[in-house]
C-alpha cells in the first residue's frame, strides 16, 4: 500500500507541534492508522531551522501544497478567514481530505465547506478547532451519538479563563493580566477575539451545531466579553459561593435554542468552576448519559497537535473505505441538518447577580426588592457591603453595594426591572448584572 502523504499549510506554533509529534510518534501513529503516512510537503513563509524537514518539500506558497498531486490530506494551520477559506475549498475541489484547527473558518464558512466536501466525497475534520487538546468534537459527534443533547456549557477560551483566574486569585486588574497572557502566547493575534468572546463564540457555534444537528449559525450567537468584569464583582461572587467564568452556553428549550457567550456566575462546588488558568472544560448534558465533563489544555503547540493528528489518523485509517464509512463533519449529512430558531438574549431564561450602588440611606433595599417582587422576580440571596467597612471591594466612600442573586426569569423582564431600579433616586450608578447558571 502506498504511503499516505500529508501536506501542512502553515508552520507556526501548531504546525511545528504537528510535525514534531508526528515524527516523534511515527511508529505508533502508523500502527494506529493501519498504514504508513508521512508529511511530504509543508507550505510556509517562515521555515523553522530547528525542525527536521529532511525529505519534506518546502514551499513558500501554501497553494503549492494544495495543488501538489502527491498530497492526499491537506492540514490547514494558517488561521483566519482568508486565504484559509480559498485554500480549503481548493483542496476539496482537488479531491483532498482536509484537517483544520481553524475555528473562525469553520464557524463562519463551515456550511459551505461541508457541503462542498460531501459533494466531492472528501472529509473535513476540525477536532483542534474547539478546546485545543480536548477531543470534544469526537465526543459529541461519536461518543454521545446515542443522546439527544439537552445543553452544554464550556470554558472554551484559555486566555479569558487565565485573566479571570488571576483577577480572583491575585486581585489583579484586567488590563495587567491581559498583557501577561499576550506575552505568554495564549492570546489570539487580535486579543479582542479572546476578551470580547468572539473566539469562544466561534467554538460555541461549532459545538451547538454538533449538539443540535443544525447548520452553523454565527450571526445569532449572543456574545459578551469579560473586559467589563470589575474586581469587586469577582470578590463579591466568591463571598456568595460562586466563581465568575466566561462560559459558552448552548441549550435546547421549548422556545428554541439558546446560544450565548458571557461572564457567568457558577456555584464554586461545581467541578467546572474549578477549571483555572488557561485550561478549558466542556460540560455536556445528554438525555441518556446525563452530565459529562471534558477537561484539558485548550491551546498550545502539542495539545492542539494531538487533536490535529487524531483527525489525520482517522482519515488515513479510512482512506480505502467507501465514503459512507466516513463520519460526516457535523455527524449527519448537510441535507438532514435542521435550522432551529435561536433565541434572542431578551428571550433567554437565567438567574442573575446584580450589584446596585446606592446612597447609604434607610429603605433603599426595600425599594429594590419591591421592584423585583413587582416583576415576579424571586430573590435567592442578598448581601450588603458598606464602603468604609470593606475597602477590599473597591467601593466609593459613602456608597453601599447592594448585591442580590435572583431566581430564574426571562431576561427581558429582568432588564426592565433593572431600568426601574436605576431610576430610583438613591441609586447612584448603572446596575451591574451578570447571568448565573446552576449547571445542575
Ligand atoms: N486564543 C485561544 C484561547 C487559543 O485562548 O483559548 C485556542 O483557541
């Protein structure tokens, strides 16, 4: 049998990791794939002299890899939308299987890519696009295929999780920690993708499509970043028995699909609340299996390479099999995926943490609780912090922070109550609110 030839486009952090691990574990990979494979062609403008590229054709044009008739599988590791989209479509048109780590590409152009791949009878794999080294795509698509997925929630951006962990553990300010994360190489080229939730939204959309067998739908994902999370809320959440995490949440409800990325309070006793630093975790609730949790490194050269290579091994193992033996990109054919209505953020149901800054006067708390009660909102917990007694909370002198946790309510009802609270004379600032999930 011929050796299967792999072409890699992009030799950055992940590309170098893929080459290194493929060479180091060559024997076991060939055994697991059931036949020999090797990297035959790499496209990069920046060759790395410390890597072993003997017997590999090096091109500075990535399209030379895609158009190389000897290459069987194209591995796209350049990231971004273009020219990655053109490159992948060209690979498919040339009848090559594709492995990619590019979450932005799949989230935005996945429908077109998967449809083209099915029409051509080739496969597109993207395990490394979500949660780095955690095999969450395979888990959702294959390991949990018996289940109707009810919901999933994930810490799927390592940079954001690192920032929130440092703020909580060391009382550091958001901007300082972000600078660190950039230096450590965790952050995206444009770090707003990390801190404003765009990277997490790309990943969530992919997970939601797999979970609910629906086309990828980036336009309807609600996205809120962590740049506005204040240190006092991190501290107050801890006092109330919660941790603030930047979660991606996808949930099937009777009204439609919820798909949202935002800072979220979760009870500290949940395992996922203790996923710290750059680590990722995804909690998936299926109707048969109940809750399952997947944890591991969400970024980095070799963890991401681990996922890329697993996809390559799968494709090599099935290279002689008929196309219908391949697992399709979203678990089913593009023809059978069903569009679901994605709820607007006003329609979702959540519990809420709210911090109201008020003048230190009698009766203020009762005015706030009356407004909530008039809106049918139950209160689960109340905490009051006076500025002079609690310097550590960063509260301005003469002000009191009234902190409440509500029961679950429709967001539109909650935000309307917040407007009424902000209209009270004794309320000195806009109300801060953060959604709360029990993940029970
Ligand atoms: N910037 C991403 C993160 C890298 O911090 O999680 C992995 O997708």
